[in-house]
């Protein structure tokens, strides 16, 4: 029996797993995606890829560039382009905040994951991030290895 106040599990479609290794995540935002019907059906099949994608500001709007949503096979001639630019739906205040951070502080907008919320709407988790230097990546790898080794030791001796 599930708890009444428990959050429902998000239906994650695509995840950018390398983003947390390559970037230091400063803040995250939930953005809607402006999609066509065949794109939504393709997302529901779960074969999207946002590993090489990024977001940019143009004309006062935020756009998702280079994300891959495969064609929906049953759509026939009404299909969508697989790597087209997709508009992100954010509040104007959020857009201006993101635009200021990117321009002034040299940060980047990195998509972390695409998922369906509890209402069935496709959402994108967008991160405001700074690129890590090589020594920061090495430090992250050392910490990860230590945590893994520590858990092994605890399992063996605990």
C-alpha cells in the first residue's frame, strides 16, 4: 500500500549522465517542452537522447539544441525532424535570470533529464552549470572510488 503523501515516481525518458561529471551544477529548473504530437509519442517509447545537447537563449526565449528524438514509425509522412530545435517553456523571470547568468558569469545551460510529470506532461530538467577543470574531474573520480571502496569494506567487515 502506497503512502498518501508520497511523490509519484517520475517517468524518466532520457538522462544526461555525463553532465554531473563534466559540470558543477549551480541550480536546476523545470521547463516545459514545445513538442509536436509525433515527438510526444516518440518520447513515450523512451528512445530519446540528450547527451550532446545544450540550451541557448535567442530572441528572449530559451531553445534546446541538438537533442535527439527518433522518428515515430507509425506517423508516416507527418513525422518530425529528429534533431530540430525545440523551444523551452519557462517564466520570463526565469529566462532573464538564466540569460544574465550565462552572459555575466560564463555559465552554461545543460539539460539533465527529460521526464513525464504526474500530469503526463513532458518536462526537461535544465541546469545552470559551470564547466569543471580536469583536476576537479579527477577529484570527483577519487571521491567516487573512495565511496565505492568504503561500501565494500563495510559490507565485508560489518
